[in-house]
C-alpha cells in the first residue's frame, strides 16, 4: 500500500508541475489599448477628433456637372459644359483665445474635349482665430441673393486680413484686401498703334482695397450693408441686401452703387434687384428674380490719351435689365439639381439674350 500510494502521489505531483509549466509558456502580453475615432459635436455635424489630439476635423466638398448656355459661351457655340470637383478640409480647436480654425479648399475644373483645359488649384486657404481671419477667402461681396438673376459683385475672392466682431444677432467687421490682378480691364495700354490695332501691353497693378461691413438678424429678417474702396482706382462701391421670411418664401431686396468702375463692382453705376424664393415643397424651391442696371459699364472702349490709350471701363448712359427664374430641387440626400433661365436686355445695343445653366451636384 505504501508503494502504491507513493506512485500515485508522485504522478499527481509531476502532473501538477508539468501543467504549471505549460500554462506559463502560453501566456501572451496584454494588447495595447486602441483609441477609436470620437465624434466632435462642439462644432456641428461631421466633425471628429484627430486621434491623440483635441483638434476636430471635417471633410467635405462636392462633384458638379454643369452646362452653361448663352451667346458665344464657348467660342461661337452658345453652350458649354464643364465638370468641377471640390474637396475641403476644415479643422477647429478650442483655445484660450477662442476657436482656432484652419481651412483648405481644393478645386479642379475640367473642360470639354482633348483641347479643353483642366486645372487643380487652391480655391480657399485661411487661418481663423476668434474674430481674426487671414488668407485667401471669399469676401462679403460673395454673399448675394439666393437666386441666379442678380449680378451684385464683380470680384469677391481675395487674399485678405479681416476682423469681425460677432455678437450673434449683430456683426461688424473690416477687411484689407489685396486686389492685384483684379483690375485688368482698367490698365493703361502703351505703345503706338499698328493698323489701328493697339498692342495688348498692360501696366501691372499693385493694388489694395478696404472693405467695411455691418449686419444683423431679427427673427426671420436679416440685413447686410458693406462698403469698399479700391485705392488704385480711387473709386468705391456700397451695397445693401435685406431678406425677410414672408408667407411661403423669403423676399430678398438689394441695391448697389459705385462711384466708378472698381475691383469690387464694375457692372454699372447703380443697380437694384429683387427676388422671392418660394418653398414649394420640402424638396423644391422656385425663385423668380429681376435686376435693373443703371448706366452700365463701357467695356473695351479705347480712348486717346496723349500718345497712349486706355481701355476704359467707365459707366455709360445706357440702362439694362435682367429677369429670370431659378429652380432648386433636392433629388435625394446629397444630390441636387439647379436650373436657371434669365433674359438680359440693354438699351441701344444688340446684347439681348437668354442665358443660364443646368447643374447636377453631389455634395458630401
């Protein structure tokens, strides 16, 4: 009995020792904890935290196919199609000085045919901290009416330094804009003429502009008043836009006046515009609109000037008007179409024409 007990006890001890060694051999190191992407709801939908940081990131953009129509839109053709791709990167971080923002918008345009041009460029790129904004971005002149029957700006994208005080229902701001390259139509052309044809040599402008603006909202109504001064041209422009929710839609009214042709507004000496955006259904918005142009610009008029000539872009004594309708239809989430049809007529000139476009856009 003693020998049997000894053998059984020895076997049990050996099994226990062997088992412990086997268990120790297959123990694996603990995996590193994974950090999953977290939603950042502090700045609205679509933002998420960059892993390991407190910076919120958002991607966006659109793909657009559009066909423009009107007189000589592409050479002698009255219509022209193009495709556009827009990709945007937006970053925001809360700091002790306010929200720090960095924004980059890339744009690519592709024209028709093998001879058509394609380009990819930075549409916007800016840094924003609190009310200070620096970089290339769209100015307040880009904030026009929602329809497509009005022309309320000439240039609206500049390299600028801007400060805006925003109290929610009221804002006020000032901007210094680089206008270099925007005044090509105003430059002096030098040199003798050959057979009545003047050489296309233009003096480069090194220009700056100053813009101030105020605006506010009260219930369903809003107002924006901006004024700009083009230092190189020594001319300025003022524009007022007001909108109000009335009935099934939104009424929009606008007026603009320019002391002379300048980088901000060079279409006419003055203009008034109106539209009514009707929310016909949850998907369809119908916007009829019209604009009157007082003393439209003389474009490409050659004036003698002491041995040289000037391509004058001053204002004439002719008036013009444009009226049309814009249809916006949401096909499904992220896919929409826009159709605009306008008729333009100018006094004493063979410029009456139909113009507009058909657009299909996938936004994300």
